[in-house]
């Protein structure tokens, strides 16, 4: 059976003007993954969304890998959901970054306060009760991710594939393979580590999740490289 390696991007730049770029730690995570891949993975093709953090993760992997990898084929269906739009629908006042910063600074742990609001916002989005508030509903998001995944597997035609994407698409793919409900799927999304690797085995129409959220390559090099946000 062939394998699809689902890779979550390296740590993005939370709190910076351009969140989509990898942080310095994100680059190191990608390089560590590339070094780990050298004796384990030789992908016939590489896919990714068209987000900067997806592309930079592949660049970091290639640096660590040390030998030539296939060029990344961009498929927009693998893009993450628009987390800013979802948070702003839940907390409209946070469209003003200064207001958000002031609100979060009032908490002893601003990052934890943001995470709480983020989880609430995602729950509101996925509930389906406020679909008119969003350009892309939770149901639409799942449909586009699964369509992209199916097209990628058909294109791969029995070859091993590496996919650089985000936690949301990985969680949705796992949901389909494991038959999970939305609540459990969102729970999976919350624990997917940066540059973790999940593996999907496939042969013809058969597809099975064999590994979820493996980040042992980070723990082996430096446990401080393990991040989830």
C-alpha cells in the first residue's frame, strides 16, 4: 500500500503583522522533519495549499532533507479555514487589533485567553447555527478539503505523497477516515503539533489512517521544538 504523509506546517508567527510566515522555531521544526525524513520517506510528489506557511514548511523540509525533492504542487483546497474571519464573527470588536491586544493584556495569560476565545469561535462556526455569518461554512470547508484529498490520491496513482497543510484539513481527513463526529474532530484539531506527521495508507479506493500526529522527530532533537500553536 502507498502512503500519504499529512504534515502540519511549522509554527506560524502568532502576534506578528504577517501571521502566515513561519517563526524562527517553525523553520527549525521543518528542518528537523527533513532530517528525519531522509531515511524514511522518498515522496513521489509533494502537495500543499497556497498559504505562505505551507510553502515555507516545504522549503524548510527540503533544507533538512539534503537532497532534491519534487516541487510542491499548489492545491487551494488544502488551505486552512479563515481563522481571523471566524474569530471576528464571534468577537466583532477584535477586528481592531489594538482592541484585541488591550482585551487580552487584561488576562494573566493572554495566549490562554485567546485560545479560549478561539475555541468558542470555532465551535460557533461548526455548529451550523450561524452559517449566514461566514463566507465559508464548516460544511463547505469539509467538502473542499475532501475533494482536494480525493483528487490528490487519484493523481498520485499508487505513489507516496507528502502534503503540507494545516491542522483543520488534517482533522477533516481524519474525521472521514475514522467516522468521527464534529466535536471529536475539533478536539483532534486542537492537539495536532506543528510539523507532526499523520499517515494515510491507500490502495485503490481503500484508505486507512495508520499514524496520527507523530512528532517524535522533534522530541528526538529538542523537546523545546514541540509546539501546538
